[in-house]
C-alpha cells in the first residue's frame, strides 16, 4: 500500500526526516511518500501559520496524481485534518491523534512535550476536539522552535527530557508523546532517559494508517466529513508556488 | 470608529446583506466596511470550505489599506478567528461567539438554528473551543443551504421557526441564536413567531466590537495570539484572485 | 437610556465609585443611576452577606420609581442576579458575567483577581452556573478585604498586580478580570504593570447593558426567568431601613 | 438530639407535614422541631421566592433560642444552604443534596421529579453546585404547583408516577427522588407504582443529619463556610413579620 | 440490625480493627460482623489485588449463612461494589463512596489521603464512576503501605497529617477523607492536627448503611444491578481456601 | 509474533469465533492463540460475571507457558484490563478501547451497539475510565443475549442494524462499534445495511496489538500499572477448574 505523509511546513529537510522515520516503522510492502506543501511557513508555530498549512496540505495532497491508500498529516496540534477527511475517501490520520490514542493504551495518563509555549493551547484544543484530552496530564513546551530542533538534535533531547521528567514527576504522566513532527527519531533516546514509553506521532500514525487500510475502514461520509457539495469555488485548486 | 466585517464566502450579495444589518445597529459615528474574500467558496458549509475561507478572510483583511478599529468575522462556526487575532492588534469578534455570549445574558440556555445538518458539528466544536458551549441546549439545522436562505427568505423563516420551536419545547432553549451570517435581518420575524429572544450574531458582534474599542481593550499578545514570529512564508500574502 | 447600577453592599462611597466608573465609559446619552441597598452588610465577603445583598438589591431596585432600561448588579460572584431577572422585564447584567464574557474575546484563558480567599469559591461557582468557567485559568485572592481596597488603593494595586502576575505566569492567564466592584478604576494601572488586557466588570457591564438595550433584547420569560406567579408573599417589598 | 427542620415557605401546613415525615423516620431520642419562616412566599417556585426564603430561613433559625444539634433546609433546589453553613457551627443538610447522595447508593443513575417546569433549572443548578449532578439522569416536572400537591395528594401521586415512569424508561433512571419538601410521605405509594427505590429528601436528610451528629462531624470553617467577619450589617437580624 | 463489613484483604488484624471502629459508631442494636476473605492478598494496593479481592469479598459474603441487613465493603478505591449490588438484595455501601459523600456535606471540596502513590489513580477512577469526584480537590499518597500503617500508627499519623496539611493549603481542601480501611481510628488525631473535619470511611459507611436500612431503601434492580441471569457458571461459589 | 486473545466467558465456541476473526485480519507472521477461561460464566452480561471473568482471564493468561508478544482481552465493557497490565510486561489491548479509539479516526462521533440493556452502563463506564467517551454518541442494546447472538446470527444482524440505524439517525453517530466479542464477523453485513463504517473490536485490537509490538511499545510501569509488590497472596494462581 502507499501512504502519503504530508509535512505541514515548507522545509524539505523536515519532510525527509519525517518520511525516513515513517519508513523505518512501515510494514514490508508499504510505500511512504513524503509531501512538502508548495506554500506556507518554513515552520508552523501558531494559528495563522497552521491555518495556512491546512490549506497548503489539502492543496498539495489533491495535486498528487498517483493512487494512494491513506494520508497522514504530520503536524502536531495543527488545523486541517477535517478538511482532508471531507476531500478524500481514503483514511486520514493526524499525528496528534495517533500519538495520543496510542499513548492511552500504555498508561493511565500521558503528557505531550512540544516546541514553543505558544503552541501549547493549539495542541490542547486539538486534543479536546478529537476527544482525546481526558487522559492528558499536561502539554509542556521545551522552549525550542521547530527549526532549532532540526539544527541541534542533542540540545533538543536535553530540553525534551527535562520537560518529560517534570511531566512524569509533577503531572503524573506515565507516557510521553513527542509533540512535533520534527522530533521523529528522538523517541528511543528519550525513552532511555525517562524510563517511560515514548510515543512518536509519525510512527504511531503509520501503523494506524496501515491498520485502517488493512481493516478496510475509511472516513464516514454521512455527516461531518461528507464530500463538499458541488459549488463555485474561486481560486481552487491553488497550486500556488508551482 | 471603523469596523471591518468580513464575509466568509465569495457571494457579494451576502456581504451586502451583512453590512446592511451591521449598519442598522451600529452607533452613530461607526463606519461599517463589508469585505468579500477574493477567493473561496460561494457559500461555506463544511470544513474544507471553512478552512479556505479562514485564509481568504485573513488575506482580504490584511489587504485592506485604511485604518480600522475592529474586525468582525461573519461566519457561523467557521475556522480562522484565532489567525486573525494573531495577525491583528485590533479586537476580533466572531459572530458565533458574539451570538452565544449575548444569548447567555438573556436565558438559562440557548439554541442555535443553522443551515445544513453537516455544519452542526462545526458549530458545536467552535462553541466548545470558545468556552461557550456549557449553556448550549442544542444546535439544530433548518435543512436549508446558505444560498437557499438568500434566495427565499420567507421559506427560511418557516424552516427556522420550526426548529426554533422544537428547540424551545424539546431542548429547553430560552433564547435562539441565528446560526448563519446570511440570516441577518430575520431576527424580528422569528422573535414574534417563537416568543423568545432571538440573537442575530452580526448585530451582537457589532455592539461587542464597539464596546471593546470604547473600553480600549484588544487581544492579549502574551501567548496564544502573539504576533507570528518573523520567518520565511512562501506565497503570502496571497492576493489570489486579484 | 437610563441604567441602574446596584451596589451590593451598604457603603455609599463604593456606590459612588462604581457609578463614577460607569459614567466614565457610558455612551453619550446614557444616564447612570447608582443605587445603595437599604439594608445588608457594609461589605459583602461571603455567602450570608451575599444572600442578604441579593434580597436587598431586589428590594432597592423595585423601590426605584422612575423608568429605566437596564440594571447592573455590581457585585463580583454574588447571589441574586436570577431573582432580578425574574422580577424585571429589562435586561440584567451581572459584573461577574460581563467581565468573564468580555475577557473571553481577548485571550484563550482569563483569571480573576479578587479580595479575600473565602470569596474565591463563590466566584468560581457563579462562573460555573453562568457557563463561563471553561476558559477560567484561576480565581486568585489578593488577601485584601473590600473596605481595605477602598481605604488604600495603592496597596490594592500592589496586591492585585502580584496575583495577576502569578496568574499570567503560573496559570497561563492571558487576560485579568478585576474581581470586585470596588476595584473599578484600577484597571489602567494594572494593565500597565502586567502587560495583559485588564477587564473591569463595571465598565464591561455598562457597555453590555447598553448593547442589549440598543439591540432590543431582554430576558427570556419562557421558563427559568418567568415572572413570579401571583401568590401571597409576607413582608415584601421590604423597604427595610426606610 | 434535636434537629431543626426549616420549611422554605410560609405555609404552616407544609411545615407540619414535613416535620411529621421527619419524625416518622427519626431515631428514638431525636427531637424534630419544624420551623416556618416569618416572611416570604406561601410557596417557593422560582429564584426570587427562593432567595427571599434563603434569608427568611437564616433569620428564623437564628431566632430559635434553644440548643440544637443540626439543621435541615427542607426546600428542593433552593438557595441559602451555604449561608446557614457560615452562620452555624452545627451541621446543615439540604434535602436536595440528601436525596441525591442517598440515591447514588441505590442505583447507577437517579432522576428527580419535582413540581413546576420553571423550578427544573434551579434544581439542576443546585445539584451541579453540590457536585451531585454527574449521575443525575434527569429532573422532570410533574406540572403541579407546590400548593396543588398539598391540596390533592392523589392527583400528585398520579402526576409524579407518570414522570417517574418516563424517567425510568426514557432517561434510564434507576432511582427516583421526590423533588419537593411537600411530597414527603408519598414515597411508598410511588415506589409501589414504579418498582424502583424512591427517596424522600426529608427522610434522607433526617438520617444524614443524625449520622453527622453521631460521628461528631460538622461544617469545615477554614474557607468557604468560615463564620462571617465582624462588620456592620444594617437590618439584621430581621425578625420581619414578628 | 446486622451489618456485614468485609475487609478486602486477608489480614485478620485489619478486619478486627475495622470491625472495632465500626462498632464504636454503630447505633445501639446494630451488630457488626467483620468478614475476612478466604483468598487474596494480605494487603490490597493495586488493580490485580483489587480485582482478586472483589471476587473474594463476593465469595465470602455469599458464604455467610446468617441473615443480615446491609453489607459494607471496607476497601478504599477498590473494585467489586457493583458485583455485590447485583448479587444481594440488601444495601451495599463502599467506604470510598461513604467518605466522599459525607465529606461533601461538610465543605466545598475534600481531599483523600491514602497509602501508596500507585493507588491514587484507582481511587480517582472509583470516585469518578461513583459520580463523587466533582468536589474532590485531590487524592494524595502518604507513601506508607497498608501493612506499614498497621505496624506503626504514629508514623502513619505523621505522614497523613503532612499530606492533609498540603491538601488544605495547596489544593484548597476543606475536609479530609482517610483513604484506607486500615486508617480507621486515626481520624480524631488528624482532626486535631489539621483543624478540618476528618472523615473515616468505615464510620461513615456504618451510619449510611444503618440509614438505608432504617429508610427501607435498597439497591434498584431494574437495570445495572439486576440479579444475574440464571446461567452456567463454572467454579462458583469458590469457597477457595476453605 | 504471537498474540493471545482471551475470551471472557467459558463458551469455547465463542473463543473459536473470536480467534477466527482475529486470524482473518492478522498480518502474515502473526500467530493468534485463543484462550478460554477455566472458570466463570458461559456468557458475561453484568458486573458479577465480569469481575469473575477478570480474574479468570488473568489466571488463564498467566497459565499460558509459551512466549507471547501481546494480549487482547476480548470482552466488551468488561472489568480486568488494568490487572493484566500490572501482571504482564507485554502490551494489553481491550477490544472496547480498540473499537472506540479506531472509530474516532473515522467519524465525529461513534455509537456502540451491544447485547442486553443491563450491560450498557458497564460499557459507558469503561469508556469513561479509558478516556474514550467524549465522542461516544450512544451505547445501545440490541436486546439479544450473548448466547442468542451465537445461536442465531441473522436475527442478531437484524437487531443490531435496527439499533445502528437509530444511532445514526437519532444520536448522530457516524460510525458503529460492535459491542460484543461474539459479534465478530458481522461487521461487513452491518456496514452494507447502514452505510457507515462498522468497527469490530476484535479486528481493531489485533491490528493495534501488532502495531504496539512493532513499535516496541508496552505498558508503562512507573505508576498505575507497576508490577504488583511482592506479598503473600492466598489462593493464587487459581488454576481453578483444572
């Protein structure tokens, strides 16, 4: 099967890192295709950038002209997943949801460690909308921006470990979710340092997407995610930047 | 003062109707400027269209080159308000929030009557995110699409009255919110028919925006709605369609 | 229009301060009438005093024999608003609700800074009943009694600023509500000191009441706030102290 | 021990019925003293009347000049209990709370059947404030006013049974609480008719008050229910109507 | 009347301590019978041990061949109460519920102080299922195992007092519940040390059970707690260890 | 890898049906081993039977003496999963959780259709404890007992379809979960009849268990699910019935 994994920002290096992480956990026979949006911010760290990414991801996925079986949106706490669900007939998995719902199998409560403090409310709100917030002990910021994670992985590990340890000690988290697509690949180090299971959203999303495809399940079209009605839409598809 | 009121869809006639309603309640000295997005759907009735509108509204508001004191987003249950709050320093009022928070002064519980059933979950989710859902008795669909409301106002009144009556009788609503920017102007008829206060979101948003300006209050910039960080953003501003 | 603003305690100086604050934000043409209850506590800081104030305010408002367009109850977290809503046909605005619902337009979460610790649960409970608690980050006590606020405004500012700063830093509040009618007029100083929007409930209530009157909206009479049934009531009106 | 049981309305016949019911379940050695407020409504069916009753009950209880061990407030969903808790050092039991917390021992969910529809939101709100709403399946109105219950008990039984049956069938209630002090004594009939346990709040409150006294437990005075601070209170005690 | 009080662990000394505490508060004429399970852990401090205890308690109670009027399950936060409710026609009272629902009469919020940290989530979950969590300020662990409590009561008092004081100061608890059947008898000392009411679950359960019996109330059999259907059950009753 | 799938009741035919369903979705290389408890009820339809099954499943799994990689508990809404998590180091997946968390990827709200009405509250409570209830539209009973499902699959399909259709129409479910291990294999028929995705918990649990194993994730041992402390446990392991 073929799974598209869409980065939410326009930094190609992150797309590559995400796709590489995805491939490392994919089942034999699963092809991973990384997609980078054609427009939007180089890193997504707030509502404006996230809304722009939502549209850019939808635009980029629709422009992909080969068959595929599922789509993963690889942004943590970002807008847009519901739009993809309307536009597509294949299953859509957001890494925020995948990490949280996987974590809930592993412990009584989980925490998310993310990048900047300003993204914390977005993640909390997305988890609430997804119905996965009840067992969330906390969402904590490492204080590092997305591109800083990329630039200095070891510093990232230190900052994430510090917040993960506080989450376990103070917030009573029993599992840690890595709250940024760009953290893919750091899970093993952080697990060793904290002693609790660490869930990488990209990895969790890949196995979830594979599972949905294998089970023949896809988005319900009876109400919220019904295909958009036929109507006049100006400037769509955008193909902006192409 | 000058208040921009942004339609979420690209149908000019709705922008005009909204602006007219806004002017009818504005204080002396308040200038209302209606804005129509340069791209997006002719009517917004779902997540994809709403996400596209979110970006189109931000783009259109940023392109407005005269001074203004507040911005109203005139879509019911739509995405995007948080993005405007980040991008602007003036207060931003969403009509969904304005209708609900006004209704809560008038009765113990309120219901929203909107257009199509598929938009009900969007409205519920936006109210939850805004923290205004607790006293919401129900969100009910009239079954009429946005453009049908425009085309046949009397049929719209009948359909809305029917749902409003059920909301009062079955869901124990004590106030009705008109759940669509395009319903502006129907409030008086529906109030007479149902006997309960009817809140039009556009009207409520105008007086709320005026109040915030008068009180010298605007969006907090310390966390969630801080100005976006300086970074490379491809394809922005869009000015798409111009 | 004429708006009655009822102090909840019997200290005339507070009534005057509240009315002065109200006048400073009122629109041209709005007359503000301050009312002091004829009986009750010199300051209201707990349930017994608040229940007594509830009745004293209803009694005092009913005794006002001139026409008026709206009533503001200027006590933070106090009982009684629902009773006024039953007895009157004009809109009733409580400053607790007005501050909270205004704050929700300005940030993702708000905190209230009030007087004594013992009043914190009352405020929390009133916000819960009003359906405005979801986005409340915290209610914090400055430790100063109502009359101490009156006696030493500068000390009050210091105590409030300290708690406001903690609310922003520790509780992640993005907006501060001044949780006492007697704090009216301190908002500007506290805003400068904390860097976040500060909402004074009296001011917010005045513009809200004006808005409701302008929009022709008043309390729904179909259920919770229906006019009391005709029946024998001993000792009412009280006019106690007259 | 001596337990005061305060009627919330000024109808002596109801006080007598309540006291009689209380005596029928009291332990040997428990003396029940029924108190009727000196002012207020002949029946309490809404917020204004309930707020007035709150003060009238406090006033009446404080005027009782013999020793006593506990106080029961015998109004369903009424204001005031917190005020009594502040003013007194003996335990205070509200029949709304007593019925609900007793019902929760008996089934997975309970419903309340009360008098008029307009009192339903008051009861719901009081249960929410008391933290006893989570397992409440519904609050249903029989449509009979308080004094109608008194006048025609058999009609009352029929109306209550009808709503109780609906609560069991449609709302999945497993226990019924009689939601009015004036329903005391009807429990056995209704239990036979519906087949589920029926909790009379007065009876439950008596055994609860006895239990608290026996266990040497009374209201915590550290925060919410601390004794009112010494201050000038005009017109208190009221002794109105004496 | 006769009340069975079932210890959840197999340590006879704890059964005796519990029964002694129960007898000290029981009404004249109430006979307390302590039961020790025939199999299971010497102390219950986690889910496996608690599930085993659930079955062992049901088995032990069913093996009791004399008449009785009520059953108390004397484990804090343990599984099994619903099973007893299905199997028996007499009322069943869990000490977790009894402590919490009693505490709610005494203050605005309560905390539980229990044994080991690992039992905290169990207690929280049981309170949530019972619908008694809303007013729970916190569940805190003293760090002492059940058998350590038994072995060194004075050390237990110190550890519990420390957590109780934090609960009052930091979590705003106004009442403390002793979160372990083995803490029975420590309440008076802890009350003196902390100045807030202290509720011992065993004592509260005894008066509650007596009250239910006196009121003629027992478990509803219409749905959740209906008697198990007749069917083939292998290995039941267990009488294991006999 | 090898996955143990434990039936909760003692009917071998159900174990076989469950194992067969599991094998039909398992990845190549996954070995499914069905386990039937050695004691307990022939069908589990209530709390007593479920608590007994909890222990019987733990006992049966511990008695399995070959290596395995994950355990599935194949009972819908049953007790016991937390006990297995404590006792084992491999991941444990409950079909209730697996169905719900899978359904949440497919629609805005899901409903569960189960067997008898008496099991509905158990399922609701388990979903609440698992933090997966927020997006649950309803749990509905088909009215068929577990063994009736086995005996007459076509009648089962009819009864389930009827409730599924009501869930979609009245409760606004967009996905249906089959709420009984014994319904495994009916999903395709029901999907065709209702037009919405149908999630079989056994199938979802198999792919979830495989995913966890593949990702190297297992139960967190830092708190709630820590290995039981070494202590004296009478009568364990049970091996009852062997």
